[in-house]
C-alpha cells in the first residue's frame, strides 16, 4: 500500500479530518464493532502506525473533530470581549456552524453513536466539556456575578445549542443558525444580560438541575417552561 503523505501545509487538520471521514463511513456501513483499525487505516491510505500517532483508539476517531472544536471554542473565548455573555453565545454559534458545514458527516456519526452505549456516554461527557468551558470563562470574565447565575446561563446556552444541533443533524429545516441566535438572545434577556434588558432582571438567576444522561429535549423543555413563566 502506498501511504498518503501529509506534510506541513496551510491546514494541519487535513489528516485527521480525512481519517475521521473514512472511519465514520466504515462505521456506518459495517458497524462500529465490526470495523477494525486496519480497515480504517487502509481506507484512509495510511499505515496502522500512522493512525496510532494521531488516535489512541477507534473511539477517539469518532470524537476527533470535537477535540478540534473544543480548542476553537477555547480560542474564541480567550479573545478579549466587552460582553462576556455575548462571547459565550457567539462561541456556541461557532460550534453550531462548524457542525452545520459538515452536516452529512455529523449525521453519519450521530447514527453510529446512537447504536453504541459506550459512545453515547462519551458524547455526553464531551458535551459537558463545552458547558464547563463556558462556566470557567464566565467565572473569570465576570468574577462579581453570582456563581449560580453563571452556571445557569452556561447550562441554558448549552441546552438550546444541543437541542437545535441534534434537530439540524436529523434534517429539521427549522433548526437553523438564525433560530439558535434568537434562542440565545432570549436566554440573555432572561438573565438580564442582553442590550436593553430590564434592570429588574439583571440579578435574575435561572437554574435547571438534571442528572447526567437526561435527554436534551427534556432539559430544553424545562428551560422553555421557565422562560415562558418569566415572560408571563
């Protein structure tokens, strides 16, 4: 086999994206358990050794672009901003847009993950890392704000994002970037951190408590109910 060579170039993630695409295609066609590392490497045109230089396991391949996106999210949040609450929303939109740009690949991965319990658990943990990054950023950027307000805001942003992301991947035409922007603006208004938000809402805290593994739809339902009650 002639190994595909990935040297220095303008996009250092080319190799990983290529391998991820091939791996998810094989998982979708043959099943996750039935697909071997050797088959993935062969389909990607690389050696087994080259594969393991970048990935520790088949499971790592599934979530490789999440790692890249987590880094992009971290970079986005590290930029100076006069409005840290808006910065969190903009970062959530950035993540949504990246998945939307690769919707076909995201859809294939979604179907693979849903069939394998261990992968579903890993997906939940990965999603929690985005939320933790929002909390950590806000606690540093808005240190005088109540911790519960920060946690509630990060949870609400993450839940709205995840709900629309899953619907977008499933092909819902209403799950758009514009709809996410509207939802996140509603979250900001509820927390009193949007331009023009009533002053009496400035100290409002929305807290949604749920155990690990709770369906995103249920979380979003809780948030929607509380938002509606406050508007009423």
